[in-house]
């Protein structure tokens, strides 16, 4: 008998698309029954509930590493995106979600969910290829359908780092203001140096905003070049990708998108987090903490083809074994069955 999964749909967060895609692919293969039930307002917007084999499962997709104690006590399993290794030892019901990014496959339930709740029309449009293209919606199936979100390793290509700035004034907490300033300064400095050193071999810049127009007008990229389609086109021709930490020290979408495209990667540290499978420094990525360390890592990969090619091969293997949406949900369901 096929297991039945019920997703309690309470959120239109983009962070959940990977979950829906993996489950939908398993349903298409006939390996499970899948239902969607509306539960709008049941949980905070960055969390989602799923019922599986009698277990109440919470997916916590927040940027932070905080375990919500109230929700944890009420569920049977707590799947945490940014799971610290030290917390896995403290909480017996916690399992890792791992790397997260936006990826979709056709889904008639989500495409038509607005008929059950008209306020979800905007979300349903994301699953409509024609309308999402017409309305130029970045995070929608026209751009992030599964086949668009993966690629084979290149023999040569560009160095890529396109990013946005976070406005410190949009947060009232002092340490979060400082974190945003630190993220912004590092991103600006890296992009400016890469443009100087590598010229046309570097593809990237800073997304245009009221803040970036003031502090780095020389690094701005147009909306046409910063939208998802242009970004994915650039990924297809990229060799080396750079990622730095996101809000609250999170691993952003760039890192797994680079893996899915078989690229060599340079990133700020990620080793405090528990993921599926092992991602190892020098094997899957090079680590940096300062701007100079980043530049040294780029130079090493540019001038050491053997290291770069091995890294690309390892990342392709990691994608198939641990990151592909179907495989990710297989691993999570296996973990849930073992609890």
C-alpha cells in the first residue's frame, strides 16, 4: 500500500517549492499518495506542516538556526533547514532539511489552489507557465522549472557573483543592522575586485535598489540582467560561482544552484550546519572569510584546472545523491520513518 502524505498548505513561501517538487515527483512515479489541505494562518509563514505515517511533521525553512520550542514540543518530527550540528545532538526529533533553493515542476493542485482560497491567486499564477512569463515573475515555473535548474559542468566559462544588498534600516535589532552592513560591504568589495582583475571573464554585479544606487552605483546591473532568467542563462555558461553568507548566517540559494549546475564553488564557511551527505572543503568548495581569501581562492581555481574539474565532478555527484528534489525528499522520508 502506498504511503499517504498530506501537506497542510499555509504558506506561499518560495522556500517550500523544493518540498512540493520532490513530493510531486515521487507521486508521479506512483510511490505515494499526495493531498493538499488549506491551513492558512496555522503556522508562521516560514513553517509548514505535513502528515506522514501518522506523524505530524514540521518543516522550518527560516533563515535562522532557532528551534521553535513551542512547535517542537507539539510535533513528532521537526525538519530544520538551517540545522546546527550541535542542535542535532540536543533535539532527538530534529532532522536536517539541507540545502534549499527554488525549483518547480507542474502541479495541478497548486496551480488551482486559488479556487479554494481566492487570496492565493498570486501563488497559483506562479505555477502557470504562460501567466508567470507574461507577468515576468522571477520565482515562478517559467524560470525555475526543474530542467532549468540543473546543468552539466563546463570546460571553461565565467566567474559569477550577482547579488543584492540588504538595507540595515529595515531592521530594528542592532546586531542585525550590523550583520547587514557586514554582508553588504563584503559583497561590494568582492565584486569590485573581481571586475578589476578578471574583466569580461567576470559576470556579476549588484541588483539595483535605492540603497545600491547610493553606495555602489558603479557596480549596478540592470533589471534585465538581474532577473532569474538572465541569472540562469549566466549559470549555464559559468565555471566558478561565489557565495557569501546570507541573513543570520544562512546558506543562500546560490550555493545549491551552483552545485546543481556542476560548478566549482567558493563560499563563506558552511561547516557548522548539518546537511544530507558530506560537503567537504577542497573537494566540493573552497572556503573564505575575508575578501583577500576569496580572491586567492578564485586565483587557485582559475590556475589549477585539475582541482576545479574534480570539484565540478564531485558537485555533480552530490546533486544526484543528495540535492535533486526527488532524492532530497526520499532522504527526508527515510529519516522520518526511522524516528
